[in-house]
């Protein structure tokens, strides 16, 4: 079920720094890969919708959309995409310039506009949750400040509204200070006040809940779930055992005193990755996106090896030619077990898509029946 494809070198860290090196085998996990594959069509549709909605008046000539196929990573012609996904856009004729011949334009359907209204309602209902997520991202950072442009780049990973920097942030001056103009490369979002209620990780919250249930203090620790067929060599088992015995280091702690190469810093880095993935919508984030935050979160240049080094906590997927870090404990088989409340938006969008797909399937069925009837009628006439 699992296949060896590559290895990472692990520096065995103890209190005296590096002693020996271990080979950590990367193994394919088809189940978690399928979880990523399931979202492929949905994400493609979302990219095209975003492209149209960003246009003035939310309309665009069909031939202009066709020219952007590479940017949208659209493998079929724009017209084919429209036929495959009815319910997203209406096609109509208009002039690009006065006195020119009318050409085909597309615009959002009434169904898509109703979805967009529903999206805004869900964002409004979850605004306190969104604010807490944004605060947590800043609180984990080195200087409690993160590039606003980088945050814009990851807004969909964490479920932030498109306009969160210009609409939501100014309404919470007790938490946020925005400097510069987003989109120009020199804009930053700074944390104004520390909220201790937000400074508790998923790991710590889980330990507190279990402690209340058992009536004893429970030590915060990672869930380690090695995939079926994954066997650690003795040397690696000893390293994992020793590492797990180290005290948990909260991603919200000040770690400026820690050596970057220490085991404690490794513990903290794993905690940050765990928290970032826990805050994300799908409990997974492409590694290139995480790489944009190396400076803010003190990641080493070789940070991606963390995900194979700790294969019982994370899975490093190579699906689609992109490395994606996945939080193992968040999935049972290929389904999320702890769904983010903002995933309601995705659910509503998928409902819209599926309605269109059913409509197309019915149209194709009726068309095939008509062809069959015509063929039977033609055969009858030939026999006569």
C-alpha cells in the first residue's frame, strides 16, 4: 500500500547537538492523497469564479477568459469548462468597444450570486472566529508582525474573506495595526494587544479537556499515528521516544532564548506546524506556501524534512507535483473529522456545482434518448 520514493536525512539531536544521521523513508499514503484529489475539481471552479468576480462589473469576454487558461491552470477550453459546469455563468452578447461586433461575454448566474450572498452571511456569523485565527497567526510570529501581502496570499488556506485587510482589520483596532498599502510588497499587519485567551494551542486545549474529564492534570503531547505498514528502525524509534519525552513547547511561547539547532526548538517548530495546519480550513497547506513564512516563524531552510521526520504526526503528499503538509490526526480515512466552521462556504459552493452537474447529466440523457428515437424512426422508414 505504501511505496518508498525518497528519503530525508535526519540529524540525530540530543543535548550535545548532532551525533549521527538517520535515514527517514518517505512513504506514499494513497488515502490522504485521495483527500487532496477530491478537492481538485472544486478548486478549479473556484479559480475561474474568482477570475470573473475580480473583473470590473464582474463580466468578461469569453475570449479574454480563454487567454488566461494558463494562469487559472485550466486544462480545457473556457467554453468547454462552461459546458461542463452549468449554473456558474450566463453567456450573453455585448460589444467590447462601441461600433464593434458583439461578442460573447459571461457573467455570474443568479444562482452564483445567491451563493455569494450566503458566503457573506457565513463570514459575518464567523467573524469572531476569523479574528481569533488572525490574532493567532500574529501571536506565533517572531515579532508579532507578518507581511500583509503574505497573509493575502494564504487567505484561502485559512478561510479569510477576500477583503479582510481593508474591511475586517480596521474594525478591530484593539488587535490589529496595518501599515503600508497591501499589494505593494511593503505592507505589514502588526498585533496591537496580546489576548491570553487566544494563546492556547489545539494541543494544550485538548490536554485541558482530557484533564477535566479524568480529574487529573494531563501533559500536552502530540498524537502519533504511524500509517499501516510503516515500521521504524530501532535507532529511529529511540530518537522518537526521546524526543516525545521532551516537554511540549507552545507555539505562543517566547523562544528567542532557544538555540535554533536544539531539540527544544525542533519541538517548538513541530508545534507551530501543528497549530498552523490546525488553523487551516482543510488541515493541510502546500509546503511552498509555508515556505513564505520562514522568517516570521523561525523555520529553517530545510523545514520540509520535519514532515517526514515526524511521519506519525504529518504526511507529506506529493499529489499534483506539489508538496503538501497534511495533519494526520485531522483525518479518518480520507474525511476530515474536525471540520472548520468556515467549510460551510465550500459545502454551499459544492452544492451549487453538483446542481449544475446533475442538470448537465439530465440534458445529456435527454439528448441521447432523442438521438436513439431518431435512429429508431430512421430504421423504421428504411425497412418500409
